C-alpha cells in the first residue's frame, strides 16, 4: 500500500472537512489520525501542527486539553482565492462550483492561489451573487515570485510579472542581492505587516536582463516552481536501479517478442511509452496489443525516486525543452520502448473482427521487442500511398482505428482539431518561424487505440464485466462496484448556460444547434464543428466550444468523460510522463493479483495534486509560447496582418493573426473613428454614431503597435474591419443606454 506523504495544503483542507462532517464530536490527534487513516509519523506531527493552527485561527475549539471540535459558523468559509487582472477576486469553496466575489479593497494580504478564510456578507435579494472579505490567509500557495526590480538609492521595488499579483514587493537595500535596475529577479516573500501598503521580500535569484531567451525561460520555470534538474541523490538512485532483462521475470509475462510491434511518435520524441502489436489469429480475428512501458517495475512505492515523481506529477513541455517527471535514464532509456530492444510492458490486448468489434480482451504484463520506430509522417505516407515498411499491418491498424472512431463519434464523442502552435528555434532559442501541428490519420490511429485501452482498463478496474456483445457499438447498461478503486479521468457535462451561449453565438453565423440530452448535445457540437470547417468563423467557434467545456481532472469519483462520450475512462497509456497512469498500473497489477493498493482517500489526494500540477504545467507551457510569439513579432512592429477577433472584453479587443496565431490586444480607449461602447451579451463593440461593429469572429486588418517582451504582450491597432452584421438596428432604449 502506498504511503506517500500527503501535501500539507490538502491535508489542512481534509482535516477541516472531516471535522465539519463530524461537527458533534471531539477528537484528539490520535483519534483523528486513525479515523483519517494517517499512519505515518510525519503525518501525525503535521496533524498536531494543523490542529494548533485551526485553533489559533478560530476554526476549532479545544473542548478539553488535546480534544478538538469544529466551531461552526455559517458566516465564514475557506477556499482558494483566484484574482482577476483587475485586482478583484473569487474564492471557490468546498467541492461545489460556487464562488464568492471579493472586491479589490477586501482581499487583505492574500496572493493568487492562497488558501483563505472569508467572511461572507449576508445576501440581499434573489439572484445577487455572494460577496465576501478575506479575513485571514491560512496557507500560502507560494512564497517565491518573479518580477522586474526597480532600484532607488535607499530601497527597491519588484513589480511582479503575473497580472494576478497586484502589489509591488518592497526590498530593503541590504536584500537586493547584487541585482541591477531593470533586471528580472526571483524574490522570496517575508512579511506583510498590518497597515502596510506593500509586502516585504528579498531577492533570491537574479535571472538577467529582460527579453533575453535564457532570462525569460528561467523566469518562467521559477514562476511556476519548475525544477531545472533532478537532485543528485535522485539521479544516483535512478542509475542504481537494476535494468537487466531476466529469464525469471520473462516467465511472469506474455511474450510478444516474435509478434510484429512498432512505435509511432513525433520525429523529435525520445521517450516512447506506447507500442502496438498486431497479428492475425487462427480464429480469423485481429489481435491488437496496446503495450505501455512498465514504469512501475522500476519505480517502486515509497522510494525517494517515487516521491519525486509524485511531487512533479507530470512532465512539462515548454517551447524549448521538456522538464521530465522521471530522470532521463528511465524516461529516455530504461523504460522507453526503443526499437530492437527487449522491454517490459503492461498491456491491454484485444481480439477484434474486421468491424473493430471486440470479442476478447486481456490485461497483464508483457515483454516486447519493437520491430520499428515510426514517425507520424512515415505512417501518414504509408496510409496515403499504401507503400512502405510493414504496410499490411499499418493499413489494418488504420482501418480498425477508423471503425473505432466512427463508433465513438456516434455515441457522443466530441472531436476538436485545433492546431497547436510550434516554433522553429535557432541554437540560441530565438524563433525562426512558426508552424502548426495538426492531427492526421497517423495521429488518430494511435489516439484511437490509446482511447480504447484507457476506456477498457477503467471499466475493468470498476468491475464492469466484459461481454462479447458489449462493444463500442452497443450501449449496454452497466453498474459499477462502489468498492472498486480507480483513478478516473473525468470530464463533466457542460452547463446549460454555456451551451446556450455557444448556440446563440453560432446562430449569428447561420448555424443552428439542436440541444437536448448529453448525447444529442454532443452530436450538435460535432455537427457544428463540421459545418464551420474552412469558414472564417471556424477558429472562434472552435475556441468557444472548447471554453464551454469544464476542465478534465483526475478523481476517484466517477462522473464519466463527456467529451469522449465514455462512461468510464482513465489514463493508462503514458506512465513515463503522468503520475496518474503510474497509479493505474499499480491498481491494475493489484487487482490482477488479488491484492490491495492504497486507499480511496489517499488516491483522491493524489488526484487533486495531479490535477493541480497538470493545470500548472499547461499555464507554464502557454507562458513560454506567449513569450516566443511576442519575440517572433518583435521585429514586425509597424507591419500589417489579417486577423480574427478572438476575444471581446470591457478593457479591449483581442485579435489573433491568421497566418501565425499570435494574439494581441487593441485597448478600448484606443478605438478610433467613433465613440465605441461594449455590448457584453453580444461579444462586440458598437460605434455610437456610425453603428460600426467590432464583433467576436470578425475578420480584421491590424498593425503591430508594440511587442513588449517583459510583459509578454502584443499591442495592435486596427487598419480596417469587415464586420459580420453591417450596421446594427437599435431601439431608442438601446441608443439611450449606449450613451
């Protein structure tokens, strides 16, 4: 059973939540630890510290010496604070989607992401949103911040890079640490005394001059807490792991070494964590094996290496580098399914007929020897020309994948084909050009078999019994075993309000959406995405459709995966770069061997941590891309480009350049030729006198006004616009309101 240390931030919330659900009882730390299954000494010490803090912050009462009980108050809640760019904030509390609005003047000394205690003001009138005030910071999300230093003769200030940090840090002259005026630095927060306007900090690290590649990339890594390298002790532990393939271990596995097997990955990939095997059986069926690197054979529970992987939770892919979850000796060599090397795998093996209907499935450990390392481009050429190495196998896999895909689409799977922005960089990291990564049949071939494996492993762990007729083509009603342990990848149903917004926006372009139940709404979204292909509104419709969806997260509580149309779904196929996949491998191994791995509470904590780290990784990746986009456009100031209005807000209009997908903003105060007012409900600005419209999705011509490498922002101005609706019709009431 895994006993990885729970992150303290989550443990604080778990203790508070447990006491709230047992409000009529008192507990000492031993009773509380036993009830919450905290069996590690370090967790008990942490528990004592948390109970003391809860008492000091007036959350609990010490009824007797060492015995605590929740102090219930409906006027106070705890939650995570999320600032807006305008310095207001929202606090999301409990496991609901409810949030409390915090005015800018009532955020106290909180920073972005802090766990805070909020006083909730009485609600007056129906429909009014909850409003509150931060009364205490319970736990800091972080204490290190990246910014630009401004040095005065006797002191300095650091202006944070993040637009969600709305105060400057005061730095005493003795704590500047050699930084020069205007340089980018990392500061450590020290204190924020009551009544003082600015928090005090000290310079921890000097990155260098803003706008330089090394400076900016190191700053991004520090901003998101990304490590530059593994600790020496972790690297040493990884290199000491026995890596030889033994006859004893081979006997415990199904042997696929003589069956044609290949990997299909990007041309620059180094970690190959999935492979496909295929053979025609005597019964006329195709046996397809989805073989995944057996990371857990090397990554043992409770080792320092495992704890490091838990902490990282995911590999992070910045524009110029990968920050791996596992040391290179494992990720790129020992675990990687390199060609012509024997490798241990965990596999999902399916017997399918020519219509991709599954007749038999098997899960277990295998050994393979990959015959060929394909790139996506090589496989795409084989699919298109029907020529090349292992063409028969590739063409059969492509045919089966397309059958699986068609069935998935019929049952409500939503397909987004938005292109990824990539950069060609020179040896110094400077962007030479932009290109777009799009999905073709070769990518989809791999994706469809990975989706199949993820889905079926999830069903198996949930004790869903496989039946021959229970295929992708049939929607057999199944009931899960509540006691079954699984780490699900869940994606909840979008709200009716979001779907109505999408439907209304699509209608502006003549697209009608017939919304209904989950499946009907998914089909309506897919139909819309097909209709907008190669039309001017395609980019905006796709973007709004993505934004209308809730974020996918990890959880032990299954609600299904709406976007894929799957009732059960987990991540099994990428354990080299995602820790939840490692958990699934361990759960699968335990189930196959009749053992127990971990507890639901512990897995849920790891799910929350993994979801948070995944979100952080995505934000860091976006920040690195945004920086490169600004750098790429920095020598194009004064040039004009065609673009699409990608966002409309009260402070300005965002435009995405069509040819390179670089996004910049025209501030509302810089709109020329008329007095424009903002129509939030219609995503547009309207000229009071001319009636000219700047609306979401419009094709426009812009000039690059400024490229700010420090702020990672592009400023545009309009050359001309081609509004979609022409001159709008207004009632007299609307005209008056506009004035």
